[in-house]
C-alpha cells in the first residue's frame, strides 16, 4: 500500500485532514458480485492499522495529526459480523454510524427509513427491534466497548416514497405497489427515492417551518404526521395522482424536528457529532443542516462545530443486506465539543483536552479552525 501521496501534498495540502474508509462490507453482503470471506473481519482491522501507520508517518513529516475514520453500518447484525468493534475503535479517530436505511422499498410494507426510537408496532423481526433505530443502534455500539465520544450519528437528508398504499392507518406499515416507478424520464412523483430538496423546493409538498415551536406542514394534498413510537415524521396523501389514477402515497423522510431530536441525543449522550447523506439533498434554505448545527451548538456548555466533507457509505437495510445494493454516498460531519491540539494518539478525552484526536490543520489561527461553525 502506498502513502496518501499527492492528495496530502502540494498547494492543497492544508485542506487534507485525513481519510475516511467505506468498505461495504467485510465478511458479507454489499453489491452483487462482491468477494466476501470470514477473514475480512481481521483484514479490515489490518487495513485500518496500515492507513493509521502511513498517516502517522506523514504527520511526522508535516507536524500534523491526520484523521482516520470509517463508515460502519448500524444495527448489530452487519456491524457485529463485519467488524471487531473494540479493536477498530482503538485504531479509528471516530466511527460514522450509518443509522439510516433500516427500512426501504426492498421490503413488503411501508416503513420509516430511519426510526429514532423503537416502535413496538413496526413490522420488524422481534429480535432486531431494539437495534433497528438510531438510539438502539448507538447504545449497542457503546455496549461493545466503543467510547461514546468516538460515535457519529448518521442522518438521511432523503426520503422513500411508496405508492398504491391502502388508506389504512394513514398508510403506515401497509402493503404498497411501486411498479412503474424509477423510469429514466421519471419526475419526483414517480421516484422511490426523493431528496428533501425535492419535497420542499420541487414538489412543494412540505412547508418546513424551521422555527422552533412550529410544526412543519404537508402541502398540496399531503398531511404531515408524526409517528410517536419511531420519533419520526411522514407524509400521507390518500388520493395522489399517479399514472392516471388516484392512489395512496406514503413518504418517509426527516425534517428539522427529527434532525433536532438527534442533535439533542448527541449532546445528551456525549457523542462525537452527526453526519448526513448528503449536503446537496437539503432544501435551498439549508433547513436540515441549520437544524443540526443550531441545536448542537445552543445552550449548555460552549460548543463549536466543524463541517468536513468526505466519503461515506449508505446504511444497509439490516437483515436484508443481501438484497440491497451498496450506494456510494458522500457525507459531511458536524462535530460538537471544544477542539484542542493533539499530543498524539487516540487518547481518551480529559477536562483540558476533550477531543484529543482532532488534528489542527496547517495554518490554523489560534482562535479558530478553518471551516469551523462557531457556537
């Protein structure tokens, strides 16, 4: 394996702060045709170690500490099989947990893409229910020995659309029929995967109302509902016009309210921060990004966030991973906490150095980091 090379040298060297690894997935699953083997769990740890050694060697020359991170699937089935989590957590600076794509249009019924909490009514396998949600997945990662301050919560800035849904329970957990969708000339109305930008700026079926205390609204025949069990919103239209017919349309998505509750969870649990797929999916007013950033940085102890761009992978539909193609996804990370220079190594945080593994980029002014969102 060669060193990071030109990406870490030359005129743009100051913008290079590390490497994010997205292997989808060691041991099993991912794209059809992937070569998987049981030894991958050990091999991926070796891969991380090799990257860490080479980044450290580069840092010895430049005087900087470079990040090594990885996108790892949520839940317990895939992550537990693919990774020795205590081992990789010791090597990595932090883990981007892909807490999305728990459910999707590969399943037989409508469902919530990224449940925040466990909904007892959800049609999920009983053994998996405690983990097929954001809070349950993060708590499981911590139970394996991964420090809370090394965990980054993933959030989707996109939506799943289901059509021909019966008018029962406002379309939630109902059968559907998406035949005829996702054609080359499809517009938003016949796409199974939509962005928040599509919902707000293109279709005009969501009024985000990002102001605290005002619930977002559905528009143009859609009603915005809140699934209290899952802690997530969804859209329902019992008579949406599709393919020359009036059919039920159910859309699972995230909005400023559900993003804000994740930010509050991150702060309450002392987690590293939040990441999302992906920045261009947000609406023109950046309502989702603003909800995440503002709630991470308000009240309590002083906090500063930093947005970094990198490569990160999509979440896997846990339990059905063999049926779901891996999708390459670029993500951003918004971190909370006070950033201090590294003394070296991924040491535990202390009162004077709560984030000891964060690099100080070249040319950083002592009063702030380039790209930092000041709280």
